């Protein structure tokens, strides 16, 4: 996982990129937790994984506009 450290001077607002990043990560975690709750481990792991990948792709497509993200942003943040 890649990480960055930002040192901002006192009384400097957070850059919008950092705000979008934090909001996206929170929404991403909430989606995964809720999906796990709604879809407990079943007998067919392959089918369950395929359903997750489909639902997760729909989630990522949905948040692109909300958080003004590019595919590069999402790939970078999730790698």
C-alpha cells in the first residue's frame, strides 16, 4: 500500500484532494462492511466472490461522480 504524509502549516485548510480521499475511503469501507453483513459466507464461495466483484464495481462507478474521481485516483488509492 502506498502512503503519503502531508505537513500543512497551522491554520491551513486541507486540500480538496485529501478531503475527497478521506471521504472515498470511508465510503469504501462502509460499502464493504455492509456488503459482508448483507451477504454472509455461503456454500458457493466462487459465486459469492463474483457477486461481490459485480456489486463493488457498481459501487466504484457510482462514487466516481460523487467524489470527482478518475480511474487513476481509484487505482492509486486502492493499490
